C-alpha cells in the first residue's frame, strides 16, 4: 500500500469527528465484555462481601442501568447540539475556515465519545442480567462499573462546559491557529536546512530544457486543493526515467479536474507516459476538498488575516481582536523571516542533470499575504496602524538578508502612506509617524 495513501487515510481519520468517539465506543464495549466475563468466570461475589456497594438485585440493576443509559444519550445529544452551535457561532464571528479546527478538537471528540460509549456499555450489561430463579445472573462488577462511569460523566460534562466556553475565546482561537502554523514552519522550513546553490551547469541545463518543445502535461483526475507535494517521490521518478519535471500548481492552489498538475520532459526521445507512470506522478501531488495547515503555511496566515478582517468590518468593528490577530501574524512571519527557504529548483544525485521545479511563495509573498489586506482594511484606525508597524519591526529584526529587510521596509512605507491618506486628524498621523520613526532603526540600519 503506497505511503501517500496511508498518509491521506490517517489525515482523514485525524480530521474526522467520528473516529475518536468510535474508538471510545469500541473500548466501552470491550470493557463491558471483560467485566461480564469476570463476573461469570470468577467466584467473586460482591453482593456478599460488599453488600452496600454491590448488593443491587436484578430489578434494581436494570433500573439503574436504564436510567444511566437514558441520561447518557440525552447528554450526548446536548453535547452534539452545543458543538454545532459553537461551530456556527465561530463561523459567523471569526471565519468559516477555522471550522475544521473545531471538528479536530480532541476535547469535544473525547467527551462525545465518552457519553455514547457509556450508553453502549449500559445496553450490553443490561442484556446479560437474568432475574429468574433458574438462570439468575447479575454481573455485579459490571453494574457497579456502569455506576462509576455515570459519575465520571458528571466530571466529563463539567469539563466540556468549561472547554467549550474557553474554546470560544478569541485568544484561544488565535493561539491554536498560530501554534499549528508555527509547527508547520518548523517542519517545512527547518533551521538546519541550507539554501542549496545549484552549479551553473545544472541551472543552464534547466533554462535550456524550459525552452525546448515537447513538454507533456500530467492532468488532475479530480477537483480540489493541492494539499501536499511529494518532492522526494517526484525526484526519484525523474531520476529513474531521466526526465525533467515542472510542477504547475503550488501548495494551496485550487485545481479543477483536467487541469495541469505538472509537466515532464524526457531527456531522450519524447514518449508518452504509461498509465502506471501517470498515476504515480499524480499521486505525488495530493488533492483534497479543503486546505490544510500541515504543509500550507499560507493557509494558517490566511485564517489569521480573515479574523482580523472580520473584526475590522463595519458590522463588528472590534479593533482589539484585529490587534491580537496582527500580533500573531507578526510572530508567524517573524518565524518565517528567520528560516532559509527550500530552493524551488531541486536536483537528485547522478550524472544527468535531473531537475525538479517546485513553485512556492518566497518571503515577500508571505509578507504580503499577512499584511496587505490588513493594511488596506485598516483605514482610519491609527491604533492598528501602529501595532502593524511594531509587528513589522519584529519581522525586520529577524530577517536573514538585506532583501528581506527591504521587503519589510517597503511594507512599512506603504502603511505610512495609507495612514497619511486615511487618518482624519493630524494628531493620529503624528502618532503613526512617531511609531514609524521609533521602529525604523530595527531594520533600516543594516540595509
């Protein structure tokens, strides 16, 4: 089974709302079976040794487990309703793109699975209780386990109410998106990665290959967003078949069925791809119906920008939330400014110049994605202008090269011009100018 298929299958399970609850239901069924077998196979008689704890007869056990099962199912429905209500509120107040974060929330999944699991546990134990004299059997340990699980449900409900209230707070949502995005930066832009410098011979070979006719397309078999590009797998295929490859769609791009995913050019005679080779190349560019932060840092930045823009909309007008989003944007772009970026032109070892072109945003692209729309929508808001300037100062301090620092300076100048054009009073303009002069030395001195 291909590794890419396993990764896709695992991510779908990880993102689903049913996987963890399903595991907990199976665990509850296994627990019920184990305790019933314990009561059936051992000589332990809890009703005689501990009558106050285990001394519930057949009718009493049925009544108690029926009450527990009914209450657990009711609470599970309540948890599901509150989760849907929370998702709806977050979608309207912040951004629809953060909904998948709530679907993946382990706390919600565990609580929902716990209540449904206790319901299944009680049903299984109920089916084994016999009250007739000929076949009297009351699994006292299993019945007591149901009571203990019901008491645990009280703690689970209290935790869920606290968790759902905390997850609706703005800082919690922003921190979750920012943390996931920083983890993606650490994975995709490791500190130990050097910026590979291809020798002039290989670069010249690539330029000559781009100018040659005969590039053949590999088309998408489905519609979706590019969620992952397996550059190592593509390079291995190119090295094996002595071909050049050029990826047409970067991570995060939307691709329609039949659109070009990549192009290839064999170094020898131009031949068409076999169905097996076509499928192998297409599997290296994974398409899904949604974007994911895992290999798409830009999607994490987009979510933070969406929250800032929603806060700046006239219907909400929440400057504080916008400022908090800018703070996290500054932290995330600062992490990017510190890291070397993987080269878009990559090669595999070998005598022939086997090359792969992987399109991606450069640092300037991420900087524009983070701050362009915020700057445009911050018209007349001098507090937000000043906070963006301070975030840019942090980014400029962390920038690795003069080119990146120049990009930060360009963003700061655009923001200063926007402030001069949109602020209503001279007092506000002077405040923004003073902040600009205060932070300029952080990145201008080393240009």
